[in-house]
């Protein structure tokens, strides 16, 4: 049986939604990131990066990082493009999310990761928020004229919802992004999404 180590409101929410969507029994392992449970010796043995999500596979081994976990779950639960071009495009989107959108937000929430100069932190946060907002507008454009990010609902969509909730958390003008907001409304009508939002106490 699969097990998911996740932190409420973190990017692990994407995998959490996918597992809820699947209908397959799995073990949710909630982590208190504020208390540093992801940095305990026991957890670091499983994931030396000290991050979530972490997926425990059926054989007891572990898989880290959304860039690996989401394609794996997508293929397992038929939430991933079946053709080569579709898969390449999906990987491109996941790469954009993981390598650009997420780090921009990290500059807002964890500016101390990027400098030892305390006086530079406000500037890093300000630029991070501006960059993150720009990426959200880019996602809004990606959703123009379409229901989902791929040809049909896939693991890309829960990942995109994560960033929408982060925009809400940072009090960005999310309602101005009409395509993204309509997408958020479609997502929050899904029972699996509703269950995860309630469990993680995330506002949208």
C-alpha cells in the first residue's frame, strides 16, 4: 500500500489530491513542518532532503519530489497523457512548476535561504512576490480557452491548484486572473479536492 508524507498547505497537496482522486487505499502521514518533523533523524533516513512530499511505494522504498511522484501516480491512476508528445508537454509543465513557480514563492516565504545579509531579506521577498505573481499570470494564460492544463484532467491540475492557494495566502489579486479562477472553481467542485482542502485547512 502507498503512503504519503505531506504537510498541510505545502506542495505535497498535489499528490494528496491525486491519491484521493484515485480511490485506492493509501496511508496519509501528516507532517508538522512548523515543528520541524521533516528534519528528524527518522524522516531524513527516508528523505535526506528533509522535504515533502515523500511517497512510500508498495515495496517500502521511497520516492521524493513532485517531478517524480506526480508522473508515477499519473501513470498508475490513468491521470497522465498516454502519447509521447502529450507526456513531453506534461513533463514540461511540471518542470516549469517545480523549477520556476515554486522557487519564486520560496523567495517570499524563505528569503533567508538566499542570503546571510539580513538587510537584503525585504528586497528578496519583494522581488520573489513580483516574480511569483508573474508566473501565476502565465498559468492564467495557459488555461485560456481550456478546462484543464492537459487535454483532460491530469496530475498537472492539482499541482496548479497549489499555486493558486499560495497566491490567496499572499493576498495577491487572484480574482483578476479569470481563467485561473474559473479553473479553481472547477477544481473545488471535485469531492477529492474538497476532502483534501478540509483536511489541510487550506483557503481558496
